[in-house]
C-alpha cells in the first residue's frame, strides 16, 4: 500500500479546484480580449 494514500493532505473535491482554475484563466483571457477590443475601438 502506498504510504501517501494513508495520509491525505487535502480532502477537498478536485472538481472545485479545476472549475476555479478554468474560471480564473477564462476570465484572464476574456479581460485581455475585451481590453484589445476597447483599444481597437478607440484607435479607429
């Protein structure tokens, strides 16, 4: 038996962590996209 299976450090659901990571990265790229659109609209 693996010794790390006996002493689990985090019992949180992995789905919550992956969902938060997806939302944060999506928000980051959406912010860049919106910012580029605003700069393009101002420049034209």
